[in-house]
C-alpha cells in the first residue's frame, strides 16, 4: 500500500532551521508531483510548496518564498523541505502530498484521491 511518512519536525527557536523529509513507500513516486502543506492551530490547511517530478518546476507560497526550499531525490523516493529563518507563524503540522499533476497539487486535499502523509509538527518558539 502506498504510503507517505513525514519526519524532521520538532521545536526550534525563531530564526532557526529545520529540514523535513517525506519518505514514500509501497510504490514509486518519481513520476508524481509532490507538495507540502501546513495547518496551524485553529487555522485552515494551507499550501506551502510544490515540486514537479523532475524538479524543473517549483511553486512556493508567498509567505515562505526566499526562506523555504523544496527538493526531492527520486532515487530515494523522498522529498524534502528545507526551512530557514523560521518564524513563530511557521508553527503547524506539516503534511506532504503526491499527485499526478502540477496543475492540481497546489490545491489538493486529503479527500481528493491523492496520497497524503499524516504530518509532522513544527513548533517555532519566539
């Protein structure tokens, strides 16, 4: 069964850095578009970043541009999110998702049929 598992979350001070990983198993996701989403306490889930299967196309939410970098290693079936200059407002549960289209990955939802992980919590203290 296809599965996405996020890791790397934790407690970090404002201004610090964290690298999240999304490991895929059960199938090869090398041909899939993949993305990161987050949900802060009491807020709706929001798009963070997305990457095409060959890394040629990357999208970022305005709130993270210049601070976060998305990448992937298809040989390892893993996607990453390098998060720098973290702010308290970056706090939340971070989810990874995989879908078959860059056109839809930025707006995908857990009930869309795309693959989703269960999330990893990132807490940024001020």
